[in-house]
C-alpha cells in the first residue's frame, strides 16, 4: 500500500501536471479501469485537450489537500484566457481521488463555477 505522502504526490501530478498539458502522465498515475462517472481515461484526456484548445494558457493549481487511507481530497483552481474571445475564465472546485495499488481508479469532483463557455458568452 502506498503511503499517504506518496498518494498526495500522485494526486498533485494528476491535478496539476495533467491539466497543465501533460495528459500522458495519466498513463503512469491512473489504473486502466479509471472512471470519472461514465468517462474513461481516454475520455478524460480528450476533454482536457479540448479545454486546452479553447483556453491555451489554462493553468491549474491546488489549494488544501487532505489524505486518509486510499483517498485524497483537494481544492483546485483553473484559470486562463479564452482563445476565441480573449476573455479571462476561471473555475474552482473540490476533487476526491480514490486509489487502488497506488493508482487513481475513481475520480469525483464538485464545482459550482460557470462553465468556460458560459463565462465567455
């Protein structure tokens, strides 16, 4: 079983490195059976790349992080400039990652932020 500190390091790579553009990191830190609701790992990669196309300077950062057992929860912020309109966009939320054998296999998140599309229209 991975230590809580190791799970926090993996969570940071998952949240920051991947959302800042290195989606290949998911192949290292996620289980092949990863799910975010109905989304697979391939779906998540595709979604992030689509976000980064519309917001090329998208920057993800983390706030508080809490870990216990095989679960890590953290606050996140994303911000950038919409490429089509030049308007700033941002979102905040909380994610809970569930680990198995040191890899993320389930992901849950909550955000009350408006979508980037709503922010630029």
